[in-house]
C-alpha cells in the first residue's frame, strides 16, 4: 500500500477511491490552468553592478566595505 503523509495529523492513502477521485478533479483543474498560461514580459529586467555591491551594516566599523562601482544600469535577460 502506498501511503502519503498529507499533513502531520492526516494520512492520505493513494490507492483509495476517495484519493483517486480528488486527484482526477485536481489534475483536470491544473491542466486547464497550464493551457491558459500566457508568457509574461519581465518587469524588472535591469541590472547594475553598483546595486549588487556587498556592504552590510557594520562593515564601516570593521573596515571591510567594498567600494561600489559607478552605477551603469543596462537591460539584462533573466531566462527561467
């Protein structure tokens, strides 16, 4: 028997009719959702090395801050 632990207090048994019925309904909704997805246009597609500088709070006291480069933002691609 294949047992899934759905939560810490409720055990789901994957071979039961109740589980299979629920799974078929959920799967249909997920597939419909996937078919309706439309690729989006990136909204945060700018990169800047000055923004990615390492300077955490307290680095001045330790003398460990890295000098940030000049800000030169450019359009970049973040493929997923």
